[in-house]
């Protein structure tokens, strides 16, 4: 791959020509909105259900948002490459804030779920465009600075989100969980409008948007992700609704392929998968999304049910990985400058595989510091894995392809998390059924433990179930290692800044 064209250099340069510090602050605030929203709602669910009802469908508060974010990422990536980052980020911010306001005004659970989807439609623009602008603003040698700042935002949000949500729900009102987004988002929006400057692009240079492809991708992703999110929860895996959704999803995959092959400017262009570097990073970060489910979803249950910790202490056991992750990410530049992006990522994911594999060997019931230490080490390993891949793959494309490339990476990671939640949920419930003779799934068993009526055998069954999930996560890490080893080029084809 050669150096970037003069047009691409001119397109990238003005994005940093404004007050870069103000733009970076806006990006961090925008990222905080998306990151907080993933955690702040969870602790307020009892208050929301008590006020609005709808306990049987409250999980869609999270599933609906996740679906909307995931399926819109490819569209926003293409739009940012076509029309520029600024209009996409502004439109996404406005949509997210509108969704937040509507959520605060919701009159029943159905309305709240619908407005959460509106939030997610804006959240997809926030996540993808912020990561793309981070690469636009800084040359390759300085990109770890902004990426480590964004990683810190995610870490702080992961720790502060549940606590903040609980405080607002307990001492104010659950509606403030959504209203708090308005001043933060308004400040970020004002900074973007005032300080982010991009060149005006000629009308003749603007490619047409592949709206049929966007609709096909949205429908396909929505159907398949719904099947994964609700399978084994709302209905059995082999039930008629599950099989119908998977069948419809596979049919829509064929429709997407046909539409995108005929489109002049496809939403998901073929080069995303034909280029070895991008394809390898997509698959590797999809595996990252898969393995992240093990600690983020199952470790709190393990800490409370097996170790007997209170919810706050259980949250701390999980949150320690958010301390080491951004530190490791910031320091990873000193490693990949010596041994390259691929080798650094392989070092990180190889260490992560060993750490995940060691979890089942912890003593039973054990002490809280033991899984906490593993999580601290896991965060350091994953920081060494993720950031070099993101920085590296963004550096292999010019301005006009960076949004699409970044969106494809994030889309694969989000999809991996969705698949991981479905697969590992089935694994955990299967182990419990085998150990307890079909006595129930993980949710029902943990509720029995909370009531103090479950015997010691149940605690051991939960430990075995979580151990099986961690072994699955170790396999996902090993898969990412093999993808990088055999598919990724030894040296990423980095373009000159």
C-alpha cells in the first residue's frame, strides 16, 4: 500500500486545525455518554419496573439498545467516510439526547424500550465516529495518547455507572438517569460544533449512500441479534420462534450479499474482508467481544454466590480490570514500536488465554483477592491486545476509508459480545442442569442462593458453571491468537502520516 493521496491528507488535516484540546474533551464526553449508558441503567431496574411495570420484558431495555448500536455501526462508518465526521457525530449526538429525553418522559415499559432503541440509534454514531476522529486528530506516534484517554473514560464509567445509577434511583428518581445525559451531551455538542473544523467537500465528490444496503444490513443484523439475545431466554433454542428467526436471518444474509455486490458504494464493502490486516483484526476483536462476556457477566454471580461477597464487593472484584486495562494500553506503544502491532497483540492475547485458563484452578471457595488478582492481570493483557490492533488497523487506511474500517472493527466486537452472551449462557445453564439434575438455570439458582435456601452443592454447581464459561473464554482467546498468527501479516502495511 502506498502513501495517502494529497486529497486525503488535506481532508484529514483540517480536522485537527481547530482547538484540538476542546475537540478531545468533546470526544471524551461523547464517549462517556455511550459508556455510562451501558452500565448506569442496570442498578435502577427495580425502581423502573416498580414504577412502570413490565417485568417480563425489562431485559429489552438492554437488548434493544445493544441491537440498535450494533446494527447501525456499519452505516455510520460509511456515512462518516462519505460526508465527514462532524455531521455524523452531530446527528448521532442529537439523536442520543432526544432518546434520553424521551426515556425520561416514558409512561410505560413499552415506550421506554422504544425510546431506548432511539438512544441506541444515536449511540452507534457516538461509538464509531469518536474512535475514527481519534485517529484523524493524531498522527500514528501520538495515537496511543488519545486511545488511552478514551480507555480511561470507559474504565471510569464501568466503575462509576452502577453506583451513580443506584444513587439517582434511590435518592432522586430513575428518570434522572436519562436526564443527566442532557447537560453532558449538550456541552459535547457545543464543543464539536464550535471547534471541530472539516473541509467542505465538493458535491460531485460525494458518493451516493447505499440506502437499500443499509436497510438490508439493519434488518439482517436486527433479526440475527434478536435470535441470539432472546434464544434460551424468551423461548427455547429449538422452538419455532428461535428457528424462524435464525432462518429469516440466514435468508437476509443472502439478501445483504446480493445488494452489496451490486451497490456502487456498499455499506459493507468487500475490501473490508479481502484485506488480510482488516479481516484479521475484525475476527480477533470479535473473539475479544466473545471472551469479555465471561468476566463481565458471570464473575459478579461467582463472587456473590460462591465467595459470599456483598454486591458492592463483588463489583469491585470485577472492576479492578478497568484499572490495569488503560494503563497497559497507554504503555503498549513502547512494545509495538519494538516488535510490531501483530506480535504485541499476540503477546497480550496469549497471556489472556493463560489467565482465563487458570481461573478454574482457583481453590474452592477461595478468597476474594484471588479472582481480583486474575482480573487485574487480565485487564493488563487485554490492554496490550486491543489498542495495538485498533491503532494498527486505522493506520493502514486513508481518511476516506477510516470510518468504514473502524466501524467494521467495532461491529465485530459488539457482535462477538452478543454471541458470547448467548453461547456462554447456554454453557452455564447446561453445566448447572448436569450438576443439579435439571434443577434450573443460573438465574433461578442464584435467586435461591440470595434467599438463603440453597445447599452447598448448589454453590459448587455455580462454581463449576462459571469455570466452564472461563474455559470457553480461554478458547476464544486462543482462537484470536491463531487468527493473528496465521491470517494477520507479520508487519502491518502502515501508511505514511
